C-alpha cells in the first residue's frame, strides 16, 4: 500500500514569525555595520574645521532639541488658524428619564397624572458653530503665534552658533594639545642630546658626575611632560568628539594645517556693531517677542468688543431606536461684555507692561552685544600681537640655545647656562602655543559676537 499523502495546512503565522526573526537579525547586524562604516569614514581621513562643523550640525543633540522647539512653535502657529474654521460636533446617546410636570391648578384634572415618563430618549445630532466677529482676537492670536514661531526659529540659529562655537573651541584646543605634545617631544629629544653631550664630556674628564645626574633629571622631567601632553591630547580629542556629537572614544584625526594669522581690521567698528544688531539671533528673537507682545495687546483689546457667533444644528430624537423625529436649529448670537470684575482691564495693562518690558530688554541686550563685540575685537588684536611677539621670542630662544650649546661643547660655557637656555626655549614655545590658541578662540568669539560665525 502506498502511504496517503496529506496536503500540509497553510499556517501564515509561521511565515510572519519567520519574517520577524529575519528582520530582527538584519537589524541586529546591519545596523551596527552602517554606523561602523560611517565612523570608519570619519576616522580614516583627517578632519578639517569645516568637516567638524558639518558633523556637529548633523549629530549634535542640541541641534535636534532646537529644531524640535521650532517644530512645536510652528505647529502652534498653524493651530492658531483653527479659530477661523467652524467647530463641528456630532452627538449621539441614550437616556431614560421621568419628570414631574408643574401645571397650573386650572389645568389639572382629576385622574390626570403630573408625571411624565418613564420614557426612553434616543438622540443623534450634528451641530456647527462659527465665530463671525470677535474684535480682531483671532487675528491677534495668529500674529502672536507667528511671532513666537519666528523667535523659535531664531533659537535654532542661536543653537547653531553655539554648536559651531563649541566646535571651534574644541578643535583649536585639540590642535593646541597636539602642538604641546610636539613641544614636549622636542624638549625630550634636546634633553637626551644634552645628556649625550655631558656624558661625552664626562668621559673626556671635562664634566663632573653631578652634571650628568642633573641632565638625567632634566630628561626624566621632559619625559613626564610628554606623558602629560599625550594625556591632554586624548582629553581634547574626547572634547572634540563630544562637541560633534560623536562617541567620546572615537579615533578621529584632524587636519593640522592652520591658515595664516591675519591682523584684525579695526577701521570700522560701527559696521561691526550694525552687523551684530542685524544678525545676532538673540536680538532677532527678542524683536519677535516684542511683536508677539504687541499682538497680545491687540488680543486683549478685543475682549472689550462684542462677539458674534453663528450656530446651526440638525438631528433626530425619539423614544425608540432608530429615532425618527427631526429637529434643527439655526441662529446668530451676540455677546456684549459689560462687567467682569475689571479682568479685561487688568489683562490689557499686563500685556502693555510685558511689551514695554521686552523693549527695555532689547535695549539692554543691544548694549551687551556691543560691549561683547568691542571686547572680543580687542582680544583678537591682543592675541595677534601676542602671536607675533611669541614667534620672535621663539626665534631668539632657539638662537640662544644654539649658541649656548656650542659654548658648552667647546668648554667655554656652563651647564647651567645651557639648561637655562633650554628652559627659555620651552617657555617660549609654550607661550607660542598658548598665544595661537588664544587667537583662534578670540577669533571664533568675535565671529559669534557679530553673528557671522556660521559664515566662516
């Protein structure tokens, strides 16, 4: 006998379950691959300042928070249009009721019950209500919402400026740390050369053991300085990663090519002040707040005006399901405010006070911005002069060290003079690194102060 072949039952839930497992597997393995590929692309090339800014504007959470704040303000502005549309409601329900009818005595007849019910009440009703005139309240609410949307958009611009400024500071701090590490490596290499020179003179009988020990201490101290510099490089790399919105342990590399230092132009500070007033997101935001407060005043004034509404409705009502008795309503109502405890008067006064407050805050903010522009410009100028002085100091210190090394090698100089010259070179190079960092920081601060940091 042949076995009976039975057709397998179709089980769609098995296919769905299998598809779910496949999808989870794909998300588990393909997701990290995509992220790793992106991180690998970041790690395999040297990032310039513009690259770091671009990554930060894409991945920094502060940008997302500001964008969502703008989205919320935009939706509120769109929601303010709702008052121009009719409100439409649908109502249906069931109730069972009984009431007592209070009739005049001459209508009451013996045996006539004054009770109505109990009875069933089925109802289905659609109603619409539309504001025809409100004294400009809807228009004021819409303009106020739009002004606040503009202020939220300015907050997005301010967040961009803050992100870019943070990237500038972190980027140049990392560059300064790397330059500090180079200075530490150079100091360690020179200290080892000095040790070789002293040991040669020791073998030749021209130096004592104390000089060898002293230079060895200098070598160890230079090695300790290198360890600290390497740790600073890692710390600033983590800071730059954080500013860009990357994991702090990302192995990024930065482009160390620095543009030429330029002397700041101080010929027309009035133009800088004007640009700052026109471009700073904070000033634009508070101007939008002033506009919102002005619209609030118009909205408060509308409370003293009559309010006209139109209403219409249609439906069915009956004591049986489905209800068949029709009912409808159409009409216009006018509400005229007479007295509400002076609430509208106080509300209008509060809106006017808020408008004056925002105007005063704008004037104070403009003064603060001008002072910020002036101070940041002076810091750029000071940092530029410091860079020039530090570069000259490094050249002089290098020449002094070269001369002292020759003198000590020929026996005409002392070890103390040689080490003093070495310390002078180290201090001069450290001062140059600091002055360069101060220049870049001050330049970024100046760009933010005039509202043009994103244009760089």
